[in-house]
């Protein structure tokens, strides 16, 4: 751990000196107003560095740079775009340790997960690099009098707004397909975790990305974020964050008719039937809520467990949860680090009292760890019902709410009785039931007898309050590109 902390200091030294700057038209710059805000580490609340606090003026400059760079980037041979995106992936791999260390310190996420997240970022670039040459492919749809052909063109400069949970990986997930499609980008990262977005941007320009193709404006959501969603030169907004922010963005973008793509919140059920492989179900249920600090949109934060096995399953769960290692994010043994920020820590720990008031049992955890930083003990609520706030609201921490059910019908009713619909996890060895249940479960993504395993060609996204649109495979291009039809008289 001591080694890692010393290494971290070498990576952070330059940020401590210059702060995190914006990048507009290929130039590193402070906010036009000179304003800054501070990013702190949730490990000990210490200052990491100052960050440029961009506002509408900086967004305007970045949008103009993205507009100017657009025609040349759009018209560049797709094979050239492919080469540059692969070089970005190479750059990420080369700096994976720096990215992981900075992300751990900025977000509180444990190193064991963040070192993988950095490499997943590289994979996102490689995947979309390889898809770039086929992005414009269309169809021939001949009619008796016309040869109709379709093609796709990039929509133009786009805005990308990302949240603070796994910020590096999520930024690559949104920006790689935009660049592969031929769009230019203005990125507004989350104010709680700005450091790795800056590193990513530098890697991209070092890889030969032309100036202005990717611009970075740091700032607050209600200032820089809002201005980005309202800017007339920005044709679409790819947003990842809370459902209520999605609603705001839709309103803000209405005047300029923005196309929007939303990856929003979740309160995802993991449903365990008594005929399931309970050892595997237990491992997966634990992994899906207690990894990444539970600050994960796809986390299985509601456990629906059949009453015939509930007592034993919950007892085993309690035992395992009490043994999860909470600690310094740069300690390779740590499973749960501190939550992102004091504000979020207050929100998550506030649910301990809500659970008590609602009459649930705190079967494990339910308290902070130590007196410094944003550390909480992994927590399990039992004796809950689906009407309780702890069952309905996205807590976004290492907190699991267990609800018992009797029949399959009851499990389905509880699973669907929620505003969200991002993911679902079903554990049963009855194939017919799995088919029946997944067909009726209201979620954009469902895994049967598996935790969440991402496969990049598959569609990623949610229904209900969990999102609009899909990412992954060709779905990403549908968002970043416009279909065009041309009919030739024959
Ligand atoms: P958030 O909505 O508070 O912030 C996300 C981003 O939006 C930040 O960059 C913020 O500055 C910006 N923003 C805030 N107000 C804005 C406004 N009025 N206009 C424009 N931009 C604005 O979300 P968060 O707390 O950073 O992230 C956690 C949330 O993200 C959780 O709800 C989680 O489920 C969700 N999330 C969803 C997915 C998914 O794929 N569905 C993935 C990761 C996170």
C-alpha cells in the first residue's frame, strides 16, 4: 500500500501544480472566467487539486471548435479513424496504472476493480475502431421505378455528459463510438471525479486525434452541463447519470431539438428461486452489489429470494457480507473503498435510519467505518417489503435490500413494481420458468444464472426511468448517425 501511495503522488504531482485544465481546440486552458472548483479524495477529504470551472462561455468556445473540426473528421477515411482509435487504446494500456491509481484516489473505488476498468476502456476503443469502416454501410431497396439506397452520416458535434462512478470507463464507452461514427465531441465530466477524463483526453491527442475533434470542459452540471445541452451547434447529448437529471436535460434541450441518449438509474432485482444453484447465486448476488462500492447502475440492489430458502440464504449472505474487506482504495486487498463524496456518503448512510423507521432489520453493516473519509460498512437489510423506500429508491452504495416471495407470480409482481427497469438477474434451473419470467420482466438487460457480463456487440440500456436508447454494437451508431435515403430513377 505504501508503495502505491508513493506512486500515486508522482502521478498527481502535475495536477497539484496546474490543476485540471479544459482542452478546447487542442489547447489546454483554464476557464475563461478564471474560476475553479476543488476535487477532494473521499479517502481523507484532502484536496487533490483545483479544476477549471467552465461555464457557458467555455462551452461556446468548445462547441465552436467541435463544429470547425467536424467536416474534416467526418470526411477522413474511416480506416484512418480506425488507426487513431486503436492508437488511443494503445495509449490507455500504456498508462493503465496511472489511470487506475488516479481514479481510485479521485473516486474511492478499489484498485482491484479500477485496474480492470482502465483496460475495459481500451477495449471500448478497439471495438469501435474496428467498427468504424462499416459505420456508413447502407442497403439497396429497389422499387419498380427507383434504385433506393440508404447510407448513414455522422450527426455532427455531440455533447457527452458523464457521471462519477467508473468515470474513465464510462467516458470511453460514450466517446469511442461517437468518434468512430465521425462525430466531434464536447465532453463534460462529473465534477466529483475530473482527473482521469483529462488523462484520457491527453492520450487521444497524443495518438494523433486532430485538434478540436474532442474538447473537454470541466464544470458544474447546472452551469457547463446545462450550457452544453442548450448549445445550438451541439446536435445530440449522450448522457449517463441520474434519472431526474435526464428529465432536466430533456427540458433544457427542447428549444434546440436535441437528440438524447440516456443511461440512467436502476434498482435492479436479483431473483433467486429455490431450484437455483444457490452457491453460484450467492456469489453473483454479492458481487453485483458489493463490488465497485455498489456505485454501479447495474448493481443488484434488490434481492428477491423465495421463502423456502430465504432463511438459509440470508444467513449465508450475512456471514459473507460481514467479511468483506473495507479499506484504502489503493490496497490491493480492499474490496470496498470510501464512497465518492461526503454528500453521497450522507445520502447512503441516511438510509440506515430510514430502514429502521420503515421496520426493516439491519442484518449486517449499517454504520460508517472510522471517523475520517467516506467509508461505510457493507450493509444488508432484511425483513423488507417492496413498498419501503429502501426497496424503491436507488441508494447507490454497498447496500442490499432483501425481500422474500412465495410464488413466481409474486416475484414478478415485486420485480416490476418499481419506476426503474435497467437490469434483472434471474436464478433458476427451470428453463421454461426462465423463459416465461424474462419475457415478462421489465428490464432492458437480463442475465439468467449469471452476473452481469458485458459483451460489446449486445445492446446496453434500460426501460422505464432507467433510460432512452441503447449503446453497444451498431446501436451506438444509430444514435450518433443520421440515416439518409437517396432514390435514383431507373
Ligand atoms: P448526476 O445526474 O448527478 O450527474 C451526471 C452528470 O450530469 C454530471 O456530469 C453532472 O455535472 C451533470 N449534470 C447535472 N445536472 C445537469 C444539468 N442540469 N444539465 C446538464 N448536466 C447536468 O449523476 P451522478 O450522481 O454523477 O451519477 C450517478 C447516477 O448515474 C446514478 O443514478 C446511476 O445509476 C447513474 N448511472 C447510470 C448508468 C447506466 O448505464 N444506466 C451508468 C452509470 C451511472
